[in-house]
DNA sequence: TATAAGTATACTAAATAGGTATAGAATATG
DNA sequence: CATATTCTATACCTATTTAGTATACTTATA
């Protein structure tokens, strides 16, 4: 019940890109170095973000990545889903076959778990990267 | 970001025991058969529940398991924690070493994740097995 | 057209999950 | 008190997933 390393890296990648000037293209190597992420693993991970439409990629010389959306529009949930796929708290919610319908004895539990999942997802949606970098800016000033 | 098979089995085990007469001792094989859980895996899993003080175990002839607490007092969170250990949504929350304190750039994210974790945990605490079996009873009548 | 970027796919190693086996300890019953 | 029965402890094995790497390819700029 925790996020993968790739998701954690993805959080950092988007956080880093959110701090750049809008439209600024940053190459993979720079993100990799600044955030201490193995370059090849970053390239693989960021492709999920690109395919999900969260970052734009540019090939060739002067290529790199930039956000495809305003940081305000990108939430933690978007990142998690882009990297790990939809959050499904247990198998039963994933497909009907894994939930033994004859065993009515345990289905109420899965109903409860569906609620847990719903609550978790909506909490993840509450945090966007505009707010997150502002909190950070604020904190930096204070210290 | 999902529960393990062992946790899912544990849900079913406690659900099954909650439906017995208070104090009734049920042997592992019976639970195993009724809930379609491999017996040896069940024995391993239920030991975590026993060690966490959720079930009582009785050895020898006529031995088996019964709940150590009132179903009302046992929540989904208790089960998850007994089987998987404390829920920690990412490494950073697990120990300070994994959170690079110099990289202030990504710590606000971890603050947010701590809130997500808090919300998830408190949702898991809302469901106790007394309520869960009653929902089930109710549903059975309706159908 | 050379070079510096990302893309796609496949591969490998380590960790975790899921399940099994074996030997041992406790206890009800004859 | 002997024995069968039930749980306990530990160790083991296999499959899957995670984390990371390598190679060949595509795109675009200068």
C-alpha cells in the first residue's frame, strides 16, 4: 500500500518542471542531475507522463520536456495514475472475476474498500503543483 | 497502491469469525474451506492477526481460533496494519534518511502525501466488522 | 548531414508476494 | 500418560513486480 519509486520520481519531475518559466524546455539530463534520478529510468518514467498528456516532449537538438498543462491543473492523482495506472485498492475492484459473487459473505468489505479508494483519490486530487510550489516558496522565505 | 492477497484473506477470516457465536472456536481448516484460502497460507496469515491481539488461538485437540475483541472494535485498518505493518504511502514517511532534506524542492509533496495517508487511514478506521456483517445480513434479507 | 536530443523495446537483477514444507509445542481425550 | 490433533516457528521455493540498464531507432536543429 505505497507508491512506487517511479511515482516518487515523477512527483519530483513535475515539481521541477513546475518551477520553470512557462513553456521553458528542459532536457532530461538536467532534471536527472538536479533531482538525483538515474537518467535512463527517468527517460522511461517521463514517457508515461508524456503519453498521459502531462508533459510535452521535444526531440532533436534543443529538445527536452515542458509541462503540457498549467501546474494548477496537475494534481498528485494525475501523476499517480499516469505512472501506475488507475488506483485500485484491491483485486476485487479491478475486475469482477476476482470477486467471487457466490461468496456474498465478503462483498460488503469490498464495498467499504471502494469508499476508501474514493476518499483516497479525492484527497490526491486536492493537491495541484501550483499550490505545492507556492507552499515551498513561502517556506523558503520564512527560513 | 493496493492491498496484498494476505490482507484480503485476513479480511475474509475476520469477517467469517465475526459471524460466529461470541467465543466460538473455529479451526483453521474450516475457515480455509469456507473462504477458499490455502490452508498453510491461512495459518501463516492468521498468526499475524493473533500476534496483533485481534484473534485468540487455541492449540491442541479442539483448538482453533476465535475473535479476541468484539467485532465492533475491529476495523479494516486494524487488519491492514496487523498483516502489512503500518501503512506508509511512500518511503519518505517511513524514515528520515530516505527524505533528502537538502532537496527542499520536493518535501512539500511529502507533506501532502502525509495528509493523503492520514485521510486514508481514518477512512479505514470507519469500518468495523459489526457494521459490515449487519450490512450483509440486511442485504441477504432483501434478496 | 552530423549530432544531440527523445522513443521503443527488450533485457537483467533485486525485492516482494504468494505459497509450501518440516520440525516442534500445547492440549483434550482415551 | 500416550497419542492424535491443532496451532507455532522457521525456513524455503517460485512467480511476479519493481528498479534499473542497454541497444537500436527516430526526430529536429544547426
